[in-house]
């Protein structure tokens, strides 16, 4: 799962003295951080090291990741004039993506036959950070903007969708074997708000890579009630977080939908028997899916013991998946 490297001592050593966003746009560092968990844990794919606000920074917006806080934008987007002032996404943005393309090329060369999964933040989550100015518990300003000025919201979300879509496309053209659109905060929305105000923009982002022969994974946190419309946004694989059993997710998804998920990260802090029991349960719950990418149901907590992850991957590789 994303952020698998941040629990590693070699990651902390490499990152020392470098900000999070600076490390994401240094090709050699981004490649090395992507490779570290693959080397250590022997997982079956790498996930490109980045952050959901990297595309906004590359487009010229002032944003930083404050330790213990998260992404914070210098100038929150609150009015139509703020949207008017967003930088155009022309050829300059393509040029700004070169460090990302180079990082992907370096990573793919090192991974050899191991696939790389590209990554980008979904329009709702990124736009929410931009409207709120930083992390939010309830996203009230964002939800209010969607309701009171839907035309302003649509212009902002469309701008972010182009940003994220082109970010994904750059990774695939540089060698990524799959992409994941990650919607951290989408669970704050009801189904009607999602389908009316968000799904078209997530669809626009995913459409940027729809002509390329790679799987498109869509993942939202707390989004059990949104799985069908999120799939309909253009995904070919549906990510499911740890709040919903995979067999229940499969009941609401179309037959033949591949899934990704969803070991509860909390078991990383339990006993080995408890971790093995959870892993077996997840395998059994996903058994009737046409394909199952086994991973955590959310990111790796930074204080995870790396050996626990290594051992869990090894245990999963030893299993014979029961077929429903």
C-alpha cells in the first residue's frame, strides 16, 4: 500500500534534511524511496513515491507539507476570482513533469520485471485541500462551495482533474504498469453529491489514461457507499478500504470486477497469529473476485515495525487462495 517506505529506517536516513515535497521532485530520491520497500519486503509491485499535492506544486501553486499537519496551501481557493487566478496548464506544465518522468524511468529500470503502480490524488481530495487551505475534519467549506456555487466548484475540480490526469499519463508513458487514483476524503460525501459533483471530474482524470493498456485502480477512504459510482468513473479495478469486507463489496459491484484490498492496518500492531487470521479472512472474502490485489485497507502507519510487513508479505506469498 502507499507509504510503505515511510516506516523504514533507510527512508528516514535518505530523507533527512529534505522536505517531503522536495524529495518527491528529485528523481534519484523519489526512485530510491519507491524501491526501498520492494527490496526489503519483496512485494509484487512498487508504488510510485509521490504526494497528492505534487502536481499542484509543479503547476506553480504555493503548497508545503507541514510535519504533523499535512498539506497546507499558501492561498486557499474560496472565490471565482481565486479560480480565475489558477495557472493555465499548457506546455509549461508538461515541462514541469519531467522530474516525475525521470523518476519513473529510473525506478522502472531498477525494478526490471516487477511492475510499478503510478499514483495521483483524485480531484475531490486535492480540491478540498485547496479550498480548506489544509487538512479538514468535515470539509465544510468544500461542501458548501459545491452547493452554493456549483459552477465555481466545477471549474476548480476540472482544473484539478486535468492536473491529476496528466500526472498519471506522464507516469504511464514513462513506464508505469498501472495507475491508482486515490481519494482520501471522498467518504465525507453522500452518493448524490458524489455522482453530481465529483464523479465527472474523477472520470475526466481517469480518461487521460483510458487509451493506454494499463489497469486503472480507484480507491477511496470510507467510501463503501460509493463503490459502484466510483467504478463507473472509469476504473478497471476497485480498491476497498478496511471498513468493508471484500465479499460484501463484491455483492454491490458488477460481476467480474477485480478488487484491491483490504487488510486492516491495525493488525500490524497485533500478534502474528492475529495477522495471519486477518490475512486468511481477506483472501477468503475476495476469493470469488476475477482478480484480487492483496494489500492493506489504507496506508502503512509510520511507526510500523518493518519486519512485521516483511513477514506478512512472506506469509501471503505462501497461501493458496481458496476459490469460491
